[in-house]
């Protein structure tokens, strides 16, 4: 019996040593893929990544629907069909025969009233501080409008972390097109293969991959998928 116990102890010790000297290293290599180029910037989507603005935008969307005599929709439908999209997509699916400028005007009129409903997501500020301290550039790319975006960043005291911002007002084709990410890279003076783009929607994924970025998906498929924003600390 003592020989069996001794064999188990030796085997367990071997497995522990294997993990310490080889297994952990292989795990880290899988979790943090090797980059072919130097990391020069990290780009972030805003809603759902840095800021939780779901309830704010849900309220705004149904407020506009009600003002235009449309029926309100459920949170489930909003999350599935509206969240992470663009004004053009909203008009196509929910505001038939309405003008883009008209809907934009209504959105912009209401956004400032709902800023207090937005919340800074856990670890967001810590992540931004960590990246800033490493002298890596930080960019923000969003399908939201510039004025409310800046107001929201100021409200949560994080605007100064961003070296450049691209919003719906800065481009003709928003995400899922790559245009806003390409424009943001130009503003930061970096190449798309020198950045990590962090997003949480299919539109983010499509835009990031079309632009040639390394896409990190927050609870969504990407070159790497993370379950919480703090996991990003392993990459930068």
C-alpha cells in the first residue's frame, strides 16, 4: 500500500512540476496570442465596453417611438435587433419613411436627459489608466453622436484618457463598415495591424476584421474572446 501511495505522490508532484514549467507557459501562449507587430494603440467601442448605456438608449428609443406614434418595443427586442446598430438601421427596421436627419435630431434632443442613466463599467477606468501608463495610445470608436459621447465621457471623468475619438458625426458609413476604425487609426497615426480593437457586438467584429485589426470580443467571438474587461490586462 505504501508503494501505491508513494507512486501517487510522485505522479502528483510530476504533474505539478509539468504545469509550473510547461503547462502554464502553453496556457499563457494560447490566451495571449503572439503579435506580429508592435502594439501601438488600443481602440474601444463605447456602449457595452466602457459605458453601460443600454437602459439609457432603450429609454431614448422608445421615447422617440412614442413621439412618432409607433408602439414601444420590449427590452428583448431592443437588445436583439437595435442595440449596437446605427440610425440608418433603426430607420430601415423601425422608422419606415422617416428621414435620417429627423431621427438624429430627436435622438440628440433626448440624449443629454438620459446621461445620468449611464454607468461606467467595472474595471474600465483601471484598464484605461494601465494602458495610458504604458504609453500606448487609446482611441474610441462609436456609432453614437459626438456631443453626447463627449458629454458622457466627461460625466464619468474619463474623456482625457482618449487620444482620439471617432463618432457617427465623423463618417458616412458607421460600423459594421470599417470606415470609422480606419479614420481613427489615421488620427492616431498608426496602422490597423498595430492595434487591438475591443468590442461587444457583431458590428464591432465585422468592422474590426474588415479594417485589419486584432479583434478582442467582450463576450463575443473574435481573434480572442474575453469574459470581462479586466482580462485585457493580460494583453497590454
